[in-house]
């Protein structure tokens, strides 16, 4: 009898071990599958973030104001969808998934990695780029919210917006400084020509320069030793100030400013060209 009990016990123990091992294997497989799913989700998000960055850089290079407009609209869309609750978030994600059945459909550049962006987007208008940026941003923002809920800050928040505003302003300054430098180079050539070949009454003075794109004249700042030029740009309209001061040792200090239309106010440009 004890023999039979021993056999039964051994059988039961073997079954338990095999069953436990099978469950363990299933658990390991499920964990591995879950990890793969998380990795895939992360890869898809990174893929879209790369496209978002590409398009944002293109918008910024076209005009900083266009980038700021796009960002503010993306944040407004995000906030309105979140305010609508989970049902609206799900509905808008579904609508985007119908518009872009595959993640590669979000692709806006679609060229070899060494082809310049300027060549790759000839067939894209500013509005097209803006719309694509908004769609990618909306998918990222809402899928981020769906995944994390209110446990973490939203994708577009105040801290993120402050960084955007700083970057946009730096790019505005950088573009204006380049325009000022080009304008002053034109003025130097013009002044040199007048000094060499112009009429005597126009020599050795600050000559007003007017073209279809820019107007340059010497300005005045009370109690300042600097020599200053006021520059008015057209298309797009903008106003800048260039000034310089020659030190006793011959070193020249140069400054660049953004100004208002009558040059009564000016702000120092911090970004280099």
C-alpha cells in the first residue's frame, strides 16, 4: 500500500513541478512580450519626435514667428482635447490614426539623410509644414496623456513654452544681426566709393543709403561716444541699430540692437549671427 502511496505522491509532485514550470515559462514569455511592446511604443514615439524636431527646425528657419505660431496652436489643441476628457482624447487619436494609418505616413521629409532640407521640401508649402507639425504634435501629446494620465505634466506645458520662447527670440535676434551685418557691409562699400569718386561735399561724412530693401542713416544717441547707424529693413519690415566705438588701443567694440520704427527704443541682440 505504501508503494502505491509513494507512486501517487511522486506522480503528484512531478505534475506540480511540470505545471509550475509551465506557468513560470508562460510568465517569462508574457513579461518578454510586454517588454517588447514597451520598446516598440518607445521606438514609435522617438520616431515621431524626430520628425517633429525636423519640421520645427524648418519652421524656425523659414521664420521664427511661424514656429511660435505652430507651437502655441499645438498647445491650445492639446489643452482643449484634455479638457474634453478621455473620450475626446480617444476620439482624436482615432481620427489621426485614420488619417495616418501607419507611422511612416507622418513622414514629411522623405528623402535620403544627406539631401539638404532646402531641396527636400520644395514641394511643401508653409501651411503644409505647419499642419504636419500640428498633427505629429497632437498625436504625441494625446498618446502621452493617455499613457500617463495626470500623474505627470502634459507634453506642452509652461516650462516647455518658456524654452520655446527663448529659442524663438534668439533666432529672431540671429536673423536680424545677419541682416544688420549685410546692410553695414553694403554701407561700407557705398561710403568707400563716395569717398573715392564722389563729389567733394559728400566725402568724409555719413552718407544716407537708400535701396529697395534697406535704408541706412547715421543716428544720434546723447552722451554716448559710440558712432551709431539706424537701419530700416523692408520685406520683412524690421528695424536695427549698429554702433561701434574705437578704444585708445585701437580695439573696436561693436553692438547690435533691435529698435522700434522711430528708433526711440532699442534692445540689445544677444544671439550671434
